[in-house]
C-alpha cells in the first residue's frame, strides 16, 4: 500500500509505504470456519485462528429450583448482541425479548435464562449498529 500526500497547490510528497493485508469478505484466511466478513462483524482478527467470536461458557445454576442457564461471551465495543434460544435444535430459534440488540461497551457479557426444561440451546447474533 502506497500513500502520497498532495498539498493544495498540487505538490506531491514522498510515498509512504506499509504492508496491508486485504482479505476477501467470503474467504477464511485463518481457517477457523468463520468468514473474514463474519470476523469483522464479530470483532475478531481474521488473520488469527485463536481470535474468533465464541460462547465461552454455558453454566447451569441448580440453586433456583428451576434450570437457570448462564451464557457468557466476550463483548466487542460497538457491536450489538441478540441472544436466541430453543429447547430443541430442530425447533425455531426465538430471540430473547429483553436481550435483543444490546450494545456492548467491551468486556465480558452474560445472559441468564430460567427454564422448566433441562435442555436449552443458545445462539448469539452479532451485528454492527
């Protein structure tokens, strides 16, 4: 990548060069099964397989008398998060009415859900505002 500066009378300065990695949005440069554009939206580094948006923990809190699921993940500043859930993978995924399009300011995020069912599946959608 070369960049030239031009002043208001047309003088062009010396070129400044730096390397830049330009990736195809549909490609998967780091082979982590997320496309480069998905990594951009998720806030992860498309050149590092260790950097990918993932749910980091799903725990069950048995002390409530119900099944209480706690889902955790790292949030990226400026991204919107919506939690979806279902009791059976083959059933439709329902977005949570409260935890929908929540703007992250960075750091760990978590979602708690109480249910009668002992099995529950979660998915998180990440989007840009």
